[in-house]
C-alpha cells in the first residue's frame, strides 16, 4: 500500500462530496462561475458536479496514475478558479464549492487546493491501488485505515468551510478592537 493512499482517498472523497452537493444544489456553482467571468448555468454546475464524482469514483475504485492525475487537475483548477474569482469579484465572493452561497473564496481555499493537488501529484509518481485492494492489504480488515481516511476527509471539509469564516471573524474582532481605541 502506498503511503499516499489515505490522503489521496480523502482528497477523492472530498471531491465526491463537493460534486454531490453541486449536483444537488448547482445554483451556487453557477453564480460563482459567472462571478469569475466564466460561463455558468445550473446545467454547467451539475455537469461539473457529475465530473467531480466520476473522477472521485475512479480514484477510489481503481487508483493508479491516471486517476491521481485527474484528481490533481481538479484541485489545481479549483485553486486557479479561486484566484480568478477573488480578482474579478472581490475577497468576499462565494466559491460555490459545496453547494452553499455563503462560503467565501478565501486564501485558505487556494492553499488547501494546492496542498491536495500536490498530494495527488505525488500519487502520480508513487501510485496507489484502488480502495478495495488497499483495505485488503491493511490490518484489521482496513477498518482503522478507513476510519482515519474518513476523519481526514471531514477535517478537510471543515478546513474549507469553517476555517475561513473563523479567520474572518477573528479579523473582524481585531479590526473592531483597534477602531475602538
């Protein structure tokens, strides 16, 4: 088993979650795309979500270099999109990542997307098998591996959705405190 299996699978699971939310609620993705100066519609938002799910399933089911490269391409694309969106629509523009209209496209998004792209690119160099094979080769039927992978996926989701809001709130409190003096 590759040491990158857990992080790659977490990146793929996060991609699947984002894709599923875009399929269910494509409006925010469409609005974010239009705000970035790109073609955006509910249909395009859904198609993007379906593509994300398909790439995630390929990475999880089959592993390998091609699937890892596709996951990396998604995260590099997301990083570029967030930079473009922030330049065109401002720092408080909603990213449309997870089907919510209140998720600002923050520098945290850029950094996390680049980190996940780097992990996925490393998995191109040192590929992993699909999840069934990885679980079969893991101790305790892969249950600890699966648990840690799901935990990492959840932590990444929190990092994308909650951390930017916490940093904004911290900044707002700091700014308000300096203004009162």
